[in-house]
């Protein structure tokens, strides 16, 4: 007899993987599997969110994430509004909370937000009844990127439990790294982070990861490596390694991969700085799943949009009973 408890999503928002249980993460991934099938149909659309309105509110530039969320929402039959803060009342001094409340007054159902301040999504979620999905907040988290990374890993390798995953690059400034660490550890993976010492956050070992400053050591025995973009624009004190120096010491190259597992999975959240984080041979090589990550992002974001919409609908109904 199957005694496994059925998990029901109960949160109106998705703010970060730190706040989710293993079962909640697994629910998102399993729901994404169902929606992945939709992307293979001739008509790539289901009516799950028909009549709902989704707003993309991005305070930072984005291509993959914003477009991925827009495609995901439209495939669920939702209406989508894109707001660029460069041409909005934000430029006139409107606060985040006021912006959120005005958007909510238009009777929207979900706000997907990227913001340069850590904790911005959580603050907005406290002030609006619409669902809020964190599309990246400062250096804090980028939950849907980590979810699509894990979905891709599971699809390629059949599991997360017991995998050895290395995350290499600008760990200090990476919200992608933090979300991946929270998610992978909760699902039973062994995580190693690799970067120059200046780009390793103090105390990161407390998150349950191993730390190395040697890329060959990070690649040795790893089932997958997630290579992060070097955020040189944040190097205000001119303390980062120079670009060519970084590539020589930490760049993932075909020669380095020859020493790793033959079937090691190579990932990157994008955008790629070719010749800095990895060579073009690796980015376009047989081990790379970078474009598969982009494709899988649609299914994962469809799952998140669907689950938070369902939960918020239930919460509203409970409050009116």
C-alpha cells in the first residue's frame, strides 16, 4: 500500500528555495515534468490560467528570465503585461510598495519581480495580496533559475540525491549560486563551490558546501559543474583577477574536461562570457546542456505560476468563507 503523503502547495508566493522543504521543491519539479510535455505539442497551450493576469516587473535588465516567464504565462493562457521601470513612474520616485499597490489595483493576479535589492520580493509580498514570484533579488536568491537547473540535472542524470555538483565562478555576488546550494543540499546532492578566495563569501561552509580554489579539484569526480558568470561590473575596488588571468586559472576548457568524468554535465545560467568562464568548445560541446536549461525554464516557470495561482485562489476562498 502506498502511504506516501500527498503534498499540496500552500504558498501564495515563491520568494526563495531557502524557505521551501524538500517535498515542496520536488512538487515543483514533478509539476514541471507535466508541463514539459505541453512544449512538445503542436499547439503549445493549456487553459490553466485563462482569465488571470501576470505582470513582469523588472528593475534590472533581463533577457532569458523575463522572456521565459512571459512564454510560460502565455502557454498557460494568462494575459501578460511587461513593465520596464526605465519608462515607468519609478523614474519619478515612486516607491516599490506604491508601484506594487498600483499594479494590484489593476486586479492583476501575479507579479514577477526582479530587483537589485536583496529582500525586495519578500517586502512586496507582504504588502500585496497578489502572488509574488522572485525573479532575482540582489545577491540573495534566484529560485526559478535553480529549479530549472535541478530539473535539467534530474532529466539528464535521473536523480539529484547523491550527485556531486560543483558551482564555479563569482560565488560572492551570485543569487544563482545561493538558490542552487539551498535546493541541491535539500535534495541530497553534495555541493562544492570553486572561486578565487576574494569571491568566496565568508562562512559559506555553514550552508553545507565544500570550498576549493582549484578548478581541477572542483571538476574531479563531479557529476555536473554549474559555471557562473563573472560579474566584473561589481569590481569597484579593482580586486578581481583580470579576465585573461581568470580564464587561465579558473576557465572550464576542453583540456580540463578531459581530466573530469566523461559524461560530466556542463551548465551555465547565462549570459556566457566566452573565453572567460569557459571556452566556446565547452559551451557548444557535447557535455553542455545550456540551451536545454533555457528550454526547461519554460516548464519550470509554468509549474511555479500554476502552483502559486492555485494556492492564492484557495487562500482567498478560505478568507471569504
